[in-house]
C-alpha cells in the first residue's frame, strides 16, 4: 500500500516536472514566434519584391509575356546614357531646394509654438492639417489654384498684377509651382517632429537660461538646436529621399508635362505606357541606390553625435 502511494507521488512529481518543462519551452519560443511572423511579413512584402526587382532589371520583360530574356546590364547602361531618362533627375533639384524652405518654416513655427503662445493648439492643428490630406486631393486643390484665371491670379490682380505667368504651363515656372505645393503639404510632418523633439528638452534648462538673462534667440542656438540635432538630421534625410521620389503632386497636376516629369513618373511611364518593365526596374534600382548613397554621405558628413546640454 505504501509502495503504491510512493509510486503515485513520483508519477505526479514527474508530470509536474514535465508540465513545467513544457511551459518553459513555450516561454522561450513565444518571443521567437512573434518575431517570426514579423520577419516573415517583411521578407514576403519587402525583400522578396526587391529581389524580383533586381531580377527584372537584367531582363527585357515587357510585363505581359511569360518569357523573360536576360540582357545583363544593358538596361543600366541605357539609364545612364539616355538623356531622356537620367536628365529627369535634375527636376528633383527644385524639390530639394524647396525642402530647405520647408525645414526652415517647420523649425520656425515649432520653436515659437513650443513656448507659451496664445491659440497655440489651433495653430498646431492648422500647420499639421495639410499633411493629413491625401496627395491626390492636394493636387486637385492646387490645380484650381494655379490654373489661368484661378484663385492665385485673382488674388494677384488685386495688387495690380494683370499678366501673371502660366504657373503650370511655363516650363520655367511649373517646377517651382509644384515644389511650393509640396512645401505646403509636407511642412506639417517636419513641424510635428521638431515640436516633439523640442518639448522633450528638460524645462530646467530654459529656467536656467532665463535666470542668466538669455533671450529666445540665444536659447534657440544654445539649447534648442543642439538638443534636436538628431531630428534635424533625420528631417534632412527624409527631405532628400522625398525630393528624389516625388510622384503624386506633379502626376496629378501636370502628368509630367512641360518639363515637370520626375524620375518616378518617368519610371511608371516606361513600365506601363512603353511596356519596358525591365528598363523601368533598372530605373527603380538606380533610384534606390542613389537614395542610399546620398543618405550614407549625409550620415558621414553629419554624424549622429550625442549632445550633452548640461
């Protein structure tokens, strides 16, 4: 009787040990299962399409035919030698120049509204609201703004301007008009980034600066700008990448006409209008490499250094 009781106890103890061992294994596997799901989605929707993009870029695929003939680096040679393709990159310079105005405007209003300002909540909403609007809607709104006899021409006529330029029809003006539209739309994103970074700076630093008699301008250069240097660098990277990959605004407003075609618009036209998916894939790969190289240069020139404000 006593032996059967001891065997029962030993089996119960063994079962508990087995159960605890199973729970321990599941506790160790659970984080990896969650990680596997995220990595699987990343591989499926990001890296696998990128691999296919590289493969298509060395073929002559037209997007319809099942057969894909390997052509090596002929598509890349055409990208760099055909002036109708690579010269479109220079259109990005308009957006790149406008992005610095965008950063300056966002930083200015973020600095002002980070202090105690009347109706600061209202102005924050006004500045961020354009970023929430769909790019297609923004394009249509500014299309009516810039059209001949439209809103902008009407306002200018009040100040005596009787012959305004063709904002979207003049090749010398169209890219500046489109770049200004992008500034209006994306200033809110930089504003929110700068405002959050400024508000993360310890308030005691401002109090010490007030005691020392530093005005707002001195506080900006001594406290605010060093404290948000990382965010400024991030914004510059986003501005460079965005200026190289502009699509929605010029596509909706001009369709790439009058010298306003960007590299992305040209890539889509090459793929779907001219049925040259292989060449378009090579253009997309070149754009990716250019963005990565520019980002690497920016990180080398402006390293991410930790700033000690104390």
